[in-house]
C-alpha cells in the first residue's frame, strides 16, 4: 500500500484528493493536510461579502466529507518537507503542526510515497494595506471571515442611507488592490459589480459613489506578452464599468489609510499620493505565496531544489527567450519537481515559467505569480492520472491534457435572480484564417449569466463529492 499526501485543500488540492481516492479505492492511502476545516469556492467570496450568497451554501466541511470518502484528514499546517528522510528514518516525510483540537499545536511527521503540494497563497498574510487610526470599515474580499464581516458593514451603510434624507452628501465605497495582484482572480471587480446590484435593488445607487482602483492589472493570464489582448481586456472591462457608473481609477493602487482618508498612487509609483474620503473600503489583497521549508536529514536547507527565487514551486515548465526580448513560457507537462519526481506542484503554488535549477534570471522586473484557479481541475486530473498509472502499472487510457488549451480567462456573474442581463465572461478564441490569430471574445447578457452560474453550480457539486461528480467536465 502506498501513501499519497496532499498539502492544501483548495481548488486544486481538494479535487486531487477526491480524484485519487475515487480511482485508487482502499488499495492506497490518501492523506490531506490543511489548516482550515472548510473548502470554499473563492469565486463566491464577493457574493458573500455583499449578502448575495450565504457562507453555509458555499462552504464544504472537510472532516465529514473526507471520512465519508475514506480520506485521512489532518487539520494542520505543513511546515517542513524532508524529501530525503529525517535523521535515521530514510522515508521522505512532511512535518506538520496541528491546528484543530484536540491536537492543536502538537507536531507530527507524515511519511509519503507521493507528495502533492497545492499550498496556494498564505491567506493569513494578506491583511490589506497599512492604516493609521483607521475609521473606515474595511473588508478583505479574499478571506471568508472578513467577507462575512464586510457584509455586515455594507448592510449597516445601507441602513444609514435609508434613515438619512435623500439630499445628504453621497456616500463613497472604494474597491481595489494594494499591489498589482494576480492575473486571473477577479474578486475586487466582481465585488464592485455586486455592490452596484445590491444598491440598485435598494433604490440607493444614486446616493453612492463607487470607485474602483485596478492597480494596473488587465485581468488576463497569458503565457507571453500580448499587448493587443491585454488592451482589449481593459477596454471590455472599462465599458462594463461605464455601463454601471463605476468610477475607474485606471493604473492606480491603494497605499494606506489615515482616518477616513484613503491614499492611492499610480501602480508604477511615479507620482505623488492622492486621497479620497470613503465610508467603506473593500480590498482584494496582495497574494503571498507559501513556500515550505525543505531540509535534508541533517537539517541542511534544500529549498532551492523545490522553489524558485520568488517562492514558487518548481515544476517542469520552461521559458524560451526569443529575439527582440520576448519571453515565451512553456506550460508544465507533468507538474513533477525536476529534482524529486515523486513530488508534484499544482495550483497557484507552481512556477509556470520556472527555469531549471541553477540557472540565473537576468530580468530586472520580478514577475507576478499567476492565479491558476481556472486551471486547477486540469492540473488535478493530470497529476491524478500520473500517480494512478504509476501505482497500478496500467497504461493511461486518456490523452494528457495541455494547459495551453485553456480558453476561459475571465468570468463574472453577480445576480441571483432567475433572469439577469448582468452576466459577463471573456474567452480567448482563434480567428478563422490561413494564419490563425488569438483574439478576445466578450460575452454579456443572459447567455453569459447562465453559463457562469451553471459553471459555479458544478464547482460546488464537484467539491461536495455528490454522485457521479468525477464525470463532470473541467
């Protein structure tokens, strides 16, 4: 019997654990290590923060689900990986600190035959922006606890508006980012659109100024530079904001709070700070990756063999520097670590453009880590297939999937009525010509609304492990 340890129970880790157990059954152990007791779809957080959805509906209790599925679950924080064993024990293992009772704060080491690292981002280290005597109600959209608190603050503001004369000074809600952030996650944008819908339903939209700070990010993940596509994405989102009367501060990022004054500068930081007074602030926080400590049996640091210089997990991705300075990323094929082939990295933890161990990088600008939620199931299915094939010695019956085939790059819906024209999603398509060229196709309206709504329903259905969940498309 082999043991597969999965670190992380987010979009990628949770899907991998369920997939492995479904295909391997009782012949092998699947162990999940995660500090939280719940799975949540990150796409639902803006809706929770605006009261459009309840936390209970969007979360899955991991303990009971894993017991039902036969998965061993350790509620704990992975600290250190010992890929060559620990002291006199030659088995590779992971050291964890338990976070759930009754073992809270106790430490243990879990041996493994295969290790899947799906740590994603350190959600406890994305607290927002510096403050000095803050009196602005603040919601960090990425966190479940803060999203729940943010919903209460929004309802409080709505109640104050309802009790005040219509001629009062308009209230101000600011939404944005404190850094350039991640390509591929649109929490701040969706929150702004959701707030717009909530205020309109209450008849209060004309009494609130809604400001959006995009931090210079075009909401698009591409494996190489494509200025035309990035500009097309910007224009599509700007038209969306203009349609709903959201004031866009293009290329601006939030820096600090002083009392009721919110400060912001250009994303490049080349101008003097500006300020606005606001009543409610919602932040899509900066992402912080979570590299684990990696040590030899004697305690020597092996981190460089598992992580690159920016804290991203090394997988078998490559990068090719072409003439003219353009850098082309080759997406991972197996997600294995080049040094330790029994260790896989998936989800937002991976380095999509990592170079081989020992190579240097001459680029001046530190690249942004990429949010890979939309690719999580493809990664999970590919890694699951490789591990199952290796353990069962049965040839794969399916063709390996390629992340380059991903098309959907942005999807939003912020209404829970039966019929809504407020849906929006964009996808990358190819022009029909002798030399096909990538283009951005934007869909809005009822079709887009229902497409995204069904996608998110299927996401919850999969996460809850309901009957035939493994048959659903990625």
